C-alpha cells in the first residue's frame, strides 16, 4: 500500500508541479496474486482533475520471470490535493487523455467523484457519533 501511495504521489506532483497530499485512497482491487517469483511494475497517471484535486490511477503488473506471462495484479485509485507555498489548495492543470485506457477513465471520473463526495459526507456523519477518547 505504501508503494502504491508513493507511486501515485509522484504522478500527482509531476502533473501539478506542486507539493501534493493524499486526500483518500478510493479503491484498491486485487485481481491476481503476486508470487515471490514475479517481478512487479507500477504504472500510474492522473486520470482526472478537479480544481485542486487529482484522481490518480495505479496499475500493478506482475510478470512471471520464468514464463514472461504478464497480468494486471491490482488496480488502485487515489485522490490527491495540490498545495501552494502556504500549504493551501492550489489549481491544477486539466488532464488531456490520450490512450483509450486514459479516455475511458477520464470519461467515467465524474461518477467516481460524486461517489467520493457522498462517501466523505457519510464518513463525516458517522464521525459525529464517534468518541474521541480512547477506551
């Protein structure tokens, strides 16, 4: 998980050319096991942007070193916020998708953004009932 966040944060920083913080890990889907005999490759890019937020897609590819069989072992979506020199949210450039994969993720991003917003509100609602003191 730490590697996923690190790789995604590099993509966010490169896209925004600013400091970025992780706002949420939206999903991590494990599709196939990664074996000890596999090499692992992380591919990430900014799939969509809001005003100061960026949705970063991470694809984890496992490759069997003996057979050279490659498979997508996992995918993840994370949200980052770009910060200015005063640590306040700052504008980020829009995404211009190029590949079919990028276009598909970009086209479906608004639905995911709405779901993130709803999930965040539900978390805030639940938090009003949580005890801040340790038992």
